[in-house]
């Protein structure tokens, strides 16, 4: 009993300082050169952010400024000579609302079809037991470098009755090969084969494994691919210019182009000199740029957090 008491009352063993793990925050003090490097990094990053964001901010303030001040270089950080003439000319044309509606429909329906086709195709091409995957991947990649051209595409769309319809904006771009490769790389590097083996033990088929396990684990790459496709549809200008000649089917980009051309020609016939005409056209251009990009600027921050999880994990393969 006394031995047990003596053992419990004995002092705790001394720990050798050499056995304590080294912590750089405790054992190393920041030197003057460390502070210089940190300050230089912050300065460089601040300049990079400024160079990237200032052109966008300049378009915003220039669209609300008198173009005389803009042309003289007096508009730098804040609007000067505040006016809404550019936006008034843009929104005075009733076609812009139809163009907005068309673009939203084309982008939403097109993106939904893109995801419904790209994600299952990428998953199938990522499975090693799918024997034809290398041949199919070669055929997909071949289309990135060789295409029929504008005239064969026009004749094909004409035979398929796609001209002057919403489907000419959606069906021909159902799969983007670059997005397909990114999604396939994600599945190969981020979905381990052990998950499929475990699902097989539970009696799941490929379809059950895909919908119950793969889809919930692929939210990041789906968000990234969805944004890529949405931006592609939103900025689609050539399709409406070449394959659609009905005004009620034109997307927003083509409507804004028509508004710019119409107002520029009107100012030319309204006894304006060349300088005034150019200033008026510039203000309309700034308004058009902001009107066309504002929805994407609002959407992007909500999906930005998925980029590191989706693109980086899917693009880097260890």
C-alpha cells in the first residue's frame, strides 16, 4: 500500500526538450528580410488585382459619365458629369427585353442539356472497364482540331430544320470536348474504384452507383462545368448572326449590336459632327457592355468557391 502511495506521489518524469516537436512559429522569429518579402508580395498582388479590376470599374463609371470628360481623360475613379443617356438609349428599344428572355431560355435549357450529356459521358469514359473509351475519346478530341466549316454546318442545320429556332443555340453545342475532358479527369482522380466495389457489394448497379454516389460527390465539378456552359451560351453571338434572321428569336448579344448600329446611324443623320457622334456611340457601348455582363458578374461569386475543388482536382492527376 505504501509503495502504491509513494508511486502516485512521485514527481512526473522530466521531458527532454529535444523530444518536443519543432514549431516554426515558436522557435523562429521573423527577420527584417521576411517582412520585406511579405510586403513585396502584398504590393505585387495589390497591383495585379488593380490591373484586373480597374478596366471593369472604368466601364462602370464611364457608362454613367459625360463622354466629353471621358474623352479628355478626366474620369479616373468616379463618374463625372453624371447622366444615364447610354442606358436610356439601350432600354428605350423594346427588343432588349425579348433578347434578355431569349438568352435566358437558351442559356438555362442549353446548360441543362449540356450537364445531362457531359457528366454521364465523362463518367463512362473514365471507367477503365469500358473498352471503347480510348477510341471514343480520340473521336471526341479529333473534333477539337477539325470541323466541317460554316457552309456545311449551315446546310446541315437547314436539313435538320434548326434554322430560326431556339434549338440551333442548344443542340449543336450539347457537348464541349474541353469540358468533357475536365469532367473525365475529375472522375478518374477523385472517384476511387473502391467506392464502386463497395457499391457492388451492396447490390448497386452502374446506374445506382452513378446517381447515388458519383453525382453527390461531384457537386464541385458540376458547378464549374455549369458555369462554363452558361457563359458560353450567354455570350453566343455568331449563332444568332449566321443561323437566325427572325427578330423575335435573336439573343441579347445580337439585339445589343443592332441597337448600337441603329443609334450610331441615327446620330450620323442628326447633324452631329464626327466627334460628337463618336462620343455618343462610346457611351452606348459602355452601357451595352455593362447590360450584357451584369448577370454573369452577379452569378460568378456564388460559384467561385467551386473552382479550386472542381478544376484543380480534376486537372491535376497524381
